[in-house]
C-alpha cells in the first residue's frame, strides 16, 4: 500500500513538472510575441536614415532647385526638384525625385507676403511640400469679408496659394499630459530639461507668463515650481517651469501612454513631412497622426505664432504642452489647433529643438555632447505623462516600459504579473526542470535502498 502511494505521488509530481514546462513555454512565447515593436535598440532607425537622405539632398541642392522633402507611403524619401539635373542627383542618392513648378524660395516668398499683410485671427498657413502649394486655412471664426480679402491677397501672389476652410476654431489647448495647475488654469508638462545644475519642465508658452506659480495638484497644496521664461505669441510657443528647491525630480523622461506604461525618450530631433508621430495628453490620451507641414504660421486669438509643426494628430482643450514624439525621439510640445478627437482636426506643435536652442537647455539624462537625431529612435527620459489609449500604426511610439516605483513591492508584483515579461515564464520552466530532476533522483534512491534491503536479506 505504501509503495502504491509513493508511485502515485511520484507520477503526480512528474505530471505537474511537465505541465509547468508547457505553461512556462507558453508564457515565454506570449511575452516574446507581445514585445512592443518600438522597443528597438538606441541608434539608427529606418526613419532617421530616410530623413537624413532627404534633408541632406535639399541642403546640398539649395532652395532655388528644391521645394522640400518628405517620406512616401512606401517609406522612400521624396525630394521635390525644379530641374532635371537636380532630379538626376536625387535619384543617384537613392531618393525619389518629383518635378515641381515652384521652388522653396518662391513658396517661402509667398508665406512672407501673407505674414506682411494685416493679421486675420483664425487663419493659418504653411508650405505643403507634397502638392507644391502654400496652404491657407481659415477657421469658423473668420468672417466672410476677411475671407474675401485674404482670397484677393492670395490671388495676387499666385495660383499656387490654395485657400480652404476648416471646421472648429484655432485655439490653444490649455491643460495636459502630466497635469500641472496654476491660478490661470491647467496645463501639461512637456519634457524634463536641465541647464547647469538647475532642473525645469519645458512646456507650452501660452500656459502662463513669467512668474506663474504651478502646483502638482488641483488643491494648491503641493507647489511644483514657477515659470521663469516664456515665449508666446511670436517666434514660438514654449516656456520653462523651474522646479521648487527640494522638489523631487524624475531625473529622466518617460511619456505615459496609459495603463501604467510609458515611452522612454532618448533624445530630441526634428520631424519630417510624412512621418508618423504620437501625442500624449491628459484630456484625450495617446493619439497618432502624420506630419503634414513644417514652419507653419497660426493666428491665434492671443496673437501670431510662427515656425510650428502642422499635423493630423487630434488634440483637445487640456492637451497643451503635452509631448509630440516618435520612436522614442522627442519632437515638440502641443501648441493648439482645431477640431477634437471625435471628428478629427489639425494640431500645431512647437518644435522642441528650436525651443531648447533658444532656452539653452538639454533633455534631462542627455549629455550636452549627445547628437540630436534627424527623425526617430528609441530609449530613456520624461516629465510628460498622460493617461490614455490609442491604436498606434506601423510605427511605434518608442520603447515601452512600466511606469511607477519599480523598486517597491508593487513594482515587483507588476513586473511579475506583466504578460510581456519573459522572467516569470523562465522561472516556471526552471522550477519544473528542478522538480523533474528531483523526482527522478528520489525514485533512483528509493530503488537503490530497496535493492540493498533485498540483497542484504539474502545473506540472512
């Protein structure tokens, strides 16, 4: 009876160990299958390489022979050119030339003429590289008389100035990613930056003028910092909030994307037309879209802002100052736009590299000697955090990680229960292998002892 019980226990242990091996294998397979596509190693990416090819050609050929560069749907860099010789050079460099009628010099001249005319609130314009036109948009607040006046102005410039109406109103998007509060409203932290030993939050300039006091809670109990410099309206939309003395700072840049997860930011870079980008904000969460124009001018009710990035990413009031990024590269902070995340719309962003250069700061965690990539990459840094969700397309936001106190017991439990973590599966496999070896060893020892007892019995 005792032997029968032992056999049952051994068989049960072996079955459990084999089951553990199967379970561990499934856990590892699931973790590998769910690994974010954006979690690539730092360094070069296809998007960065493509961006450099196009921008290098435009720089070399000049604005009189080119009219911008963008990424085609198939990922090929396209360069607009005005002569066959330039087209041949573009083709030889591995890019795709597109013959156009107007050079960048002509297109920029048209935007300068628009900027010199009396300002009309609710209008915006930018060069559309792909159509070789200057696109002028007017929101619903522009009157019929102002619209007619602008149409006459555009007609005098040339037929390459295209006029169109857009839904909603061009407004700044106060509130945001990691919410910060002041007496004038709610905004978003953009990125953590440093200047010497001082640490700051870089966010939108329209969030508040110099001297604005900020809190990390809406009750005004926890003081976060104070705005020390601000640009808005004018040549940009950016500001710096200096952390209060004694305020604990994150020390890196991680953009939250909802579900307790964040995207690690490795560096700052410049976008390219056609690039897939992501925006995070506390009102609407994580959303994606495409860069449609660079150097855009927007006439907000508060004044005119120039040099902005124009995109198809949606945004809503409360998303201002939130980060724009792609594949772990910080590109800008949310300025304003029209529409919402139900109907869609146009959103403009302050280019991050321009703001950092004007302010003399660098991303926290990035050395001063670190080069800024041209388009996209992936790895650590953040102050901008925002809950939300989105359905990212073929290009990922960047390397995704769990957010929060990773050194705490809660952080350990979160890691162990995360289906994307291969560690628990490997632990189950290792434990199952140990159990199999142990049951085999115990059985062998029991058989050896039984033999010894039987053998010694034959000798009396």
